[in-house]
C-alpha cells in the first residue's frame, strides 16, 4: 500500500523530487512572469494610491510566504520529532533561508511602499513589528542550525526551538497588537468579499501568489536535495578518513 | 530538589558574581542612559520604565550561561540527569535560583535607579509589581535558551539571539503596566496577562528546556 | 512601459529589490546544489561505487 511516508526514504525522495522539480519550477516561472507582467503593465493605477498599488504583487505574496514558510518548518519539525524522518528535518532546514528572503522582501517592499503612502519608511505598527520579530526568529533558527555540529542534535534542538518559537511568535503578535495601533490596512485577501482589494488587482495578485508558492516549493525541493547530498557527502568523507 | 536550589544559590554567591554582577550592569546602564539622551528630567521620566525593563532584560541575559554551563563542563549535569528527580524539576530549580540571584536584586534595586531616571512616584510601585511578576518568566525563558546552547563553545552570542525575541511579550506587557500605572489607567488586565505569561512559561518551558538538555547530553 | 507617475521610483525600486533578492536566492540554491552534487559524484567515483 502506497503511503505518504514512503517519501521519507531519502533515495525515494531524491528520485521523486528530481522528477517533479522541473514542473514545479516551470510552473513557478510561468506564474511569476504572467502575474508580474500582468500586474506591472496591464493593471490600472489605484485612485488613492496611484501606481504604488503595483507593489502589492510583490509585497502580499512575499509576506504570505514568509509566514507559510515558518508554518511548513513547524510541521516538518514536528514530523521529525515524532517520526524521526531525516528528510523532514532537512526540509525544515532548507526552508529557513527562503523564509528569511521572503521576510526581507516583505519588509523592504513594505518600507518602500510606506514612504509615499504614510510618509515614513518604518512605523512601529503591529504588523510591521511582528514581521521584524519573525525575522529575528528566523535568524536565531538558522544560527542554531549552523552552530551545532552533530546533525541529529541540530535537527532536534532546532525543532524544539521552532515549536517554542511558534508559540512565542503568536504571543508576540497579540502583544504588539495591544501595544500600538496600526497604520497598516486590514487583510488584502479574506473570505469576506467586502474587505478584498478590487477585482482588477485581485486576479493578477492570485497568479503572483501561486507563483510565489510554486517558487517556494521548488526551492524547498532543490535545497532539500542539496542537504541530503551534503549529508551523504559528509558520511562518505568520514568513511574515507577512517580507511 | 530544595537541596539543589540551595546548592545553586551557594555556588552563585561563592562565585562572587552572584548578586553583584547583574546588579552592577543594571546600575551602569541606568547611569549611561542620561549621558546618551541628555539630563532633561521630562525626557528621562518618560523613557525610564522602558530603560529599566530593557536593563533588567539585559542584566538577566548576561548571567544566563551560568545556569547550566559550569555543571555541563564538570559533568555534574550528567549526574543530575540520571538522578532520581526529573530533569524538568532540575531545570525549574535552577531557573528559580537564577531568578533569586539576578531577578530579585533587580526588583529591589529598580526603585532606587528609578529615582536616578526621575521616574514618577506613582509609577514606581507599578514598576516593582511588573518586575516581580515578569522577571521570573525571563529566568525560565533564559534557562530554555541556555539549555539549547549548553554544548556550544561560543554559545553566548547565539543564546542572546535565541532568547531576546522570546522576551518580547514579557517586555511589552511589563512596560505597559508601568506606562498605564503612571497615567492612572486601568492596569488589572495587563497585570493579569503578564502573570498568565509567566505562569504559562513556568508550566511549559521546563519540559522544552529539559528536552533540549537531554539532546545535548546524548 | 506604463506611466508610473510620481511614484515611479518607489515602484521600480521595490521590483528591483525583489527581483535581485529572488535571483540571489535561486542562484545560491542552484549553485550550492551543483557544487554538492559534483563533490558527491567525485567521492563516489573515488570509492568505486
């Protein structure tokens, strides 16, 4: 009986991910090019925000992926702690740099967008502040991976950190909400139609989000492959030294 | 477990750094701030709660590596891990000893330093109350960070990076207590949240810290 | 090229920053993947696998 867990075998994962990767990467490229070109060249300016509304196609997907990357790391860490699948731990490790990049993109595009709209690059707004805290969590997580030599201990400790960090990240989110009122607008995407951005911007935004998600998946697959090979490489090198 | 608590206390005292070091750091920080921002009392009294809270945070952070590092080096942590008391209890006791040697002196010193920063009289008791409730959480979170990094040679800097983001909620609510207290606003809700954070941290983090220690002792 | 009006700098710079960061991330992932794969192939060849 085929089960999801068979992909926890590193060789099986390598084979499958190698087969899947070109399609995911291709899909990501297509969605990103279509979404960004559509958004950049063929959407009107917003009556209030002018042409800066075009930044939404970068800002919102990046912010979304910054949070989802952490969620994915949390799930992967839990799988590692419960079922001890090495691929899972390595996938969490592989996702962290991508999450960092997405967080930086969200922060920087937000700052550039904030300057003409709010008259300031940075405000201690709850959303902005929690993203900065999220960024610090990512930095700590990556630093811990790099600092520990034993791969299993590193995987265990980072997983524990990821779980504790998630709780504190949520706590911080509510704490900063309490601490300051925001400039940031509400959710751009929600099930409540009233809140949404208008349709002209909505469709290209969805395409861009799909592109960012596919890009994230493609990069995680690629980086996890690299981590698995790196692990094999280390093992073979160690064996050579012993011989 | 109680014996362990007193052992840690005695060790901290005998090392000399126990009460003194964190406290001196706290003092120096409060002395340096007016040099940085100027001696105007109206500015200082506004930022005083924040400075004192951040100072407490940093003073607490400075002494964290002491919680496990020495016992890890001389092997007594291995003995404690195999001892008949649960490792979670060991963690909690060590965090408690850390709080008594660093957190408690800070609480006592804070009003004096508040005078240096022109903290208003009404705010002082809220500052003390907030520190009493909040600093135990700092010690426990710190014990978790120390547990994660105990096996590392240069763990100090890494530990600050790991621990400081975890201090954010405590800091926010702790400073909020003083701010609201000084303005005469309703404080009970904030104090309750702050207590909830501390209690939750003490209830849950010993398990995470003990898990991290077991991994490091493997 | 659409007319971006007075916000041209903001829009263009955010696109530039994003594209640079994404390309750097992709480039680094691909480069490291290739390097590790090559080293692994070398060592496997050496060990006669």
